[in-house]
């Protein structure tokens, strides 16, 4: 594989990382946490770029799209395997929640 092609794939992977983050934010900002037009648009962009660069590793995806099965659904719709270690996702959420609580207690 040429270095130019690898550079292009790296750029696409970086964009995919950003799009997953943007999707998590868009869903959080949507009315009642529902799926918005922005979510659909971001998902379409994720799908187009995934076809070019392959799946985004689960560790590069925000926790909420993993917890809600969004990442898994998007990859499945493309017929792309993208396994997720859900035990590690649950552990990451527990760690973040505990850290948030610790910071909240310290702020008192």
C-alpha cells in the first residue's frame, strides 16, 4: 500500500473519530435525547467514510453510542464486523461516574 493511500486512510480514520464524538453530542443535544436530523446526517457521513477506511475501533467511539448500541447497529447495517468489549464499556462508565462523584464531593 502506498504511503499516500495510508495517509489518506489515517485522515479518514481521524475524521471518523470526530464524527462519532459529534454524533454523541448531537444525540445529547437533541430534544428529549431523540434521534435528530443532525444525527441522521452524521450517521450517513460515518457510513460513507467507514466504507472507505473500515470500522472505527470501539475504543475510539464515545461511550454513549456504544452503550446504546448505535455503533454496533451502524456497523451491522454496513455488514462490517466491529466487535465491542461491553464489559470494558461498563467498567469505563463506572470509572467515569465514580470520578464525577468524587469531583462533585470535593467541590462541596
